[in-house]
C-alpha cells in the first residue's frame, strides 16, 4: 500500500497471484488493511505512514523489516529485522509462518513480549515518554 502512485517496476509485481498492490490508498484503506492482514512488511524506503508499525503491533500483526527500511524498531522483534542482503531470510520467515500457524504464533509471541512481562524497561519508558 502507498499513499502515492507506485513505480512501474513495483506495479509489475501485481501479476503474481500472491501480491496485491494498492497505490494511492486512503487513510481508511490503510487502517482496514492492517485489521485484515496477518503481517506488516515494513519495507517502505521513505517516511513511515500513519504510524503503521505501532498500529500493526497493537493489532497483533507480525512485523518484518529490513535494516535500511525499518521505521520503528521498538515494536519489531530483533530477529525480524533482516540485514539488507538477507531478503531471502525474510521471504523464508514469511513462508514458514504462513504455512505453520504454530510458528506464526510463536513469532508473534516473541514480538509481543517486547512490552510484555519480559519486556525491557527502557522500551516502556521510551514509549510512555512519547505520550507525555
């Protein structure tokens, strides 16, 4: 999804059965998509749109990203932020978790413990300071 038009190169990906692209999406479109999907791929090479990483985290969606594109590390499990040359590992994690509900739930639990009982106090403090 993008709030703007997409490049011709990106639009070519729409020919794949497992890819859906939404250029020029509205705020409502983005919020609805977050609620309907199981994943957020934080791979946008620009500013974060509408605080989507936080919204996806609060909506219990598994978030995956790449080092050069990650927008809000506070909400993403460290093992779900891949080096830029590890796109195949990101793809493998997507495949593994989409084919195995137990694996998906396990990865989501790791992500959610960032702020759970085993979460790190410095992350709590940082998030709460954003609301002050």
